[in-house]
C-alpha cells in the first residue's frame, strides 16, 4: 500500500480502465473520452459567472507548474512574487528564475508559516508593481496548507492575482477560483483526484488565453496557448497523449463524482488523517508541524529519538510488509519522513498500518 503523497493507490476499476485496447488518439472514440475529461475538470473549477479552462499535458504536476509559469512570465507586463516555505515553493522559485524572476521572492524557513505582513510590505513598496503572487497551496514537503484565502486577501488590496501550485490539493481541499482571484492553477491526475500518473493540468482564467504581446522566447512542448488552441480547434492534444492514462483518469473522475466530489473527499481525508495522527503519536512519533498548521492529506514526522531507530531499517521493514512511505525532501531537515492518506485507503487500512508500525518498531528493539 502506498502511503505517499502521490502517486496514489488507485481503485480496481481505474486499474481495469488502464488495461484498454490499443487505439489511435486521433480517432473520434478517444477524442470523445478526452472531451469528457475536459468537461468534468472544467465543472470542478466552475464558479457562477467564472469558468476557468483546463489545459492538459502529457507529464507530471511539475510540468504543469512550469507551463503555467512560463506562460505568465513570457508576457512582459507580468511580474511575479513567489512565496517560499517548502521544497515545492523552492521549485516554483527555481522555475521562475529561468524566466527572469529570480529576485522576486518571499522566503521563510521551510517548515515555517508565510509572513503576510512581510508580503503586504513588499507589495506596497515595490517600485514596479507586482501583477501576481505565486504560492504552493499544499506544501507536500511538510504537509502545511498555505490557505489561499489569506494569500488572496493580502494581495487583493494591490490588484494582484494568484498563480497556484495545487498539485497535491486540487480535488481534496475546496478551492474557489473567483473568490481567491486565481489566474492560473496547476495540478495533476495522480493525487487528490486518485487517477494514474501521467497528466499535468493547468486551469487558466479565460482572459489569459487571449493572445498578447510575448517575449522573444516561445516554448514548444510546454506552450500553454498552443496546447489550448490545438484542443479547441481539433479536439486533440498536439502531441501523442498517454491514451491508457486518460481512460484510467476518466474512470477516476467518475468515482470522484460518485463519492460526492471535493467536500466529501476533504471530509474523508480528515477522518483518515485523524486516525493516523492519533496512532503515530501513540507510538512516539512527533509531527513536524503543530496540528493547527497541518493539512489532512500529508504529514511529516520526526525520526524517533532512539539510537536504535534508523530510517533505512524502518523504511525497508515496512516495505517488506507491503507499505511504502516517503523520506524527507527538506534540505535543512533530513531527519523526517512523510505519510499521506491519498488514494483508496480506508480506516481499516490505517489501523492495519499502525499495527505493522508497532511490529516493525518491536523488531528494531524499540
């Protein structure tokens, strides 16, 4: 069982959908599948009077993040302020730096909260006004949620819109595109939507799909405008899509809706997380974040303060018993590991995992 923040445990019906016949993605049968995926995704982002458009790429969530930042920053009038408090905020900064935005950053300790007074001060005192703030909604490296309501409230006074990495939150934490003034949002098929890996998704405010003056560089594969125009003109992706992944993803979207959509999934994650957090604390593990700062999707735990505990042994003995967990990706805090409740996981699954953790710790002499 995967207890990782993506890819996730997929359902049997999603796995069966992946085992489809080989088919040409240029034929109507597949184009109908692709259209249904687009329509369902668009409906999840729709707010009355506001209709963000989903643009799909073959690739990961990180590819979607790069595509949206590239599209934003190649337009000369745009200026991006990036908020960094984890590894994926750092990734957003690194991508932005490729397109001339390296110095436009608010950075705090990787496990820390964003300082909104500092953000407000930077926006207020900028010699050249910022047009957008970039933020990771759910910072998977720590499990922290950067609440979009706080970011957008801070930015709204300056007419600034949001560019959001929601790779590990879209579909699992409610997001209001209109209220939070979201211009772009990146996500993926294999996290809160419980599909297979292989699709990067960018939601775009319609106004950003209008052609504007662009900078001298123009990407080819990651070109958001070309990808959008190709789909709406032909009903196809520009380059060969992962056909089986798209069919599996459609099945995952049907399950998502059958289960009640985002609010139901959010409630499910909270229930699973509560059981997991209680059990891990009872076994001596200390969360990296306080409960009030913590998401209900991914949680980082510190290594046990015991000379018999080693990450390699703990990880490998869990893996031998069928459980995969994630190491740290924090350069300043390597002695943590991460667990996640994404995918087809039940309370019974959590209880069984906790029993196995106890057995592994006992086998390590703890």
